């Protein structure tokens, strides 16, 4: 266990106490919090304070994003996320408000850090500049999410009082993207390319530039996105040799990982196994499950696509001879589970995982495989696996997509996509070399769908591509199986999606926020 992980555990608690004390009261040092009278003195104080900011990074909530798209489904119908999945939510939705609150809490923590860090007696200027760069990058990360989810949002770069908060207005989303790009451009030079073992998991130059590439791609600023991605491509990152093992403990901190949320069993765990694994695995909840739309997206191993009707594969053996990433990402019928039993979700099979056996079993006949590791079977809510938030494969596909949209297509575009397709244990055929712009556009979008599946990016992709209105309407379909020699396909019971454009391309500003501050109005279009 490296020391960065250890210190972040303590600071998950201590971050709550980085608040100024009221000096109008007795001049005593409180014993229940860190006082500004004794903190903000040394370089180490600055480092500890920076560590606390990492606790606000996304975690297992990233799986929510894909469950609100065509490739996955919220399996728990009473959850707040399920109403978004259906498309019948409003500005009082708990998920919509929780993300707003969580993100602005992270931003406030960075703002407080930036306003206090210069109080210390500096002995290592380079360290302090680096820590400021880390903090500003973490703040930019939060603004990328806010802009993508809500559009116009308040741009707050300093701590504000309750009175000030009640008067603040939303900033046009263009200015949010301007801010993010400028911040990440400014901080990258002060950040190192890599760290020693004790500091693994910290923000690097590559993380800042890769986030800049993501932000500029989302904003439609393709030249900036391509340029930033190309800079990352020159920093020494490589694709990890095994996609199958990419989300395992053995692969933590590998050369593909650019940014992750770090965890430690017993001290600072997550519950990803319990959240994603099949019900038969210690009564795991199958909270989010893949759909047929995703499994059908994986090509045959010879590169042939599955058509819209699902034909192209053997209906009696639908998962055979497919892109290997299908079974590396998703548990399908016949797979061995961490406990050693065989996964059989077929209705009426009599297994714990059979569709309809319990509301905790999958409703589609699939479960997410990424991050479900046998090491966590014994205690599925005490997982230490790091959750990857940005990896090099995304950067390659960002570079390719940006160049395609610019119509500056050259050999580097094909190489970026083919490198992803031809990872050692994937080895899918290379793209044909004579594709036009639209064909390449569809190719890179397909590759993002299957390579980055169930990693929290699909929601933002189908929004910016404006394809969600087509993809997110109608029933949710699941596995294809045979019953007495008859091929059947699961339709999720009593669940129909509805997507209203342009309304659902942005979430509403949460109503509790607009009730407290009417200056956040007007609402997003359609809300």
C-alpha cells in the first residue's frame, strides 16, 4: 500500500475540518477540528490538504452514467436513477441534486485550499506550485462534469458566504469551457509526468492534458482536443497488454491509467463488487446491468458487425466468436463467476441469477464484469480496487475523433483506432484503409462504445452526438437464449424509456437550488 493511499484515508475525515474558526469567541484551539490557527503552516500541511481534495473525485457513481444510456439499465426500479432511465424525472430528482451538491462541495474544497495555501511558510516552491496545479486540475474535473450535465452553471472560484450564494447566477457554458481549458493549460507545465511509488495516484501532467482533451472534445473544440491528446501521446503512456486484466488488482497503476480514484481495503474501501456482481455472489445487488444494445455492439471476431435485428451471430451460441472485449466486460451465460459457479440467468433455470428470481437478480441476463474481482468475493462491500476515471485508450480515441471531425484524416487517425482494436488480447481486425469521413466517424464512435463501455462516458457521448433521442426510446432488451429449441430475447418487464429532445439533453438545475436562489433561473430548455 503506497503512502498516498494511506494519507488520503485520514484526510477523508480531516477535510471536514478545514474551516476557519470564529475568532470572536474564546481564543482557544478547538479539540474537535483542525484550526486555521495551527494549520496552514508548513509544506506538509499543504500536501495533506491537497490529499483531501482527491476524496471528491468520482467513484462507483460513474456506473450511473452508463446506466442512463442505451448500453446499460438501472436494475432497481425504485431508485432515483431509474426515473431518469425511464425519462420521467423532474428537477426534484435525488440523483440530479446529489450530483450538483457533490460536485460543488468538491469545488468549494479546492477554492478554500487556494485561498489558504499561501499562508504557509514555503520551503519548497516547486512542491507548492505542483500542489496548486493538482488542486486546480481537480476543480477543472468537476467543472467538466457540471458543464456536460447541466450546461450553464455558476462559475465559482473562491469561497462565498450564504448571502453571496443566494445571489449567484449561472455562467454561460461557453465560459465554463473557456475556464476549464485555460486552467488545464496553465497548470500542466508545473505537473510532473510521473511520480514515485509513494505518490501514485496524484495528478500528473498527462492527467491535466488528457482532461483538457476530453473537455475540448465535449465542447466541440476539435483542434484544441486533438492538440492536447497529441501532447499526451508523447508522454510515454501505453495500452496495457491485457484488456481482460485491466480492471483487476494486478493491473493497478499500470501505464495506461492516467487518472483513477484510489482505494484501500479495510481503510478506505468501495463497494463495487456488491454493486455490480450477480446476485448469486454473496447476494450482490446487480444495481446496474448491461443491455442487448451493448452486447450486440461487439463485432464478430472477424470484424463483421451485428445488424440492428441482432443477426450475424449464431443465435444458439450468441456470445461465441465475438470481439473478446464482450466477455472481458460482461458476464454472459456460461461464464464462471468469482465463487466458481456457472452464470445462468436464463428464466426458469432455477439458479439464484435467473431473471425474475428476485429483484436483485439481473433483469437483462447480463452483469457487469469490470471491477468484479475474486479477491472481493469474501467481503463484497470492502473492495480496494482503484476506479479508473481516465485512461490512455480514451486519449487515442479522442485524438482520432477530433481529427475526423476536422476532416484532417491521415495515417495517425487509423493508427490510433487500430492500436486500441489490436491490443494483445483483443486483436480485432484493422480498419479498412479507404474509409470516408462519415465511415470513420461511425468507426470511432463504435470503438468508444465498446472499448470504454461501462466506464461512465457513454452518457456524455450520446448527448454531444445528439443520438440519445433515437437510442433512448422504447423497451429495454436483454439476452438472447433458447427455450425448447426456440430462440427468445428478453424484454425488461414494465419498463419503457422516453427521451424528449431537446429537454433531456441537459439535466435541470435542481429545484432545491432554485428555491433557495431564484437567480439560477430560467431553467434549462423544456424544464
